[in-house]
């Protein structure tokens, strides 16, 4: 299995571990934390997928929220978060779905 296939497999396997809302319960808020669950289960590709995500958001941002803040500004993010905190979690799911589609090719 090549690196791209390993990342695709890991992203798909992490999806069930990603919470649908900001109230996580037994699931994870962050995509990378969902990928860490795969590493615990000895699934292949979790570390590769995490590295790819960190390269995309930039190591200095650490989270999708920080990346969005850097792109559109704190005031806009704060206003959106006050209205609907789950919006960021929904964004994470859309982003994960788009990466799954990208790495399936």
C-alpha cells in the first residue's frame, strides 16, 4: 500500500471517531485526535495523515480554528462561534470528507 492509500485509509477510519458536535462525549473534537485513536489500534496511516494535516494548516496554528482565525480574523470567528459553536465541528467534517475524496484518487 503506498503512502497516499495509507492516508486515505486512515482518514476514512478516523471519521467515526470525530464528534458531530462540539460536545464530544466519547468521540474526538479534532481530526488529529481521531487519527491518534487509529495509532492506538495499530491502524496504518494515522501518523502520515496527521503529518499531512499539520503541513496544510501550518504547524504554528495547531488547530483548524487557529488556521481559520489566521485566514479570516479573530473578530469574525468569535462572532460566528457565539452564534453556533457546532459550525466549526461541521467544518471539520466537511474538510475530512474532502480529504477522503482527494486521497481516494
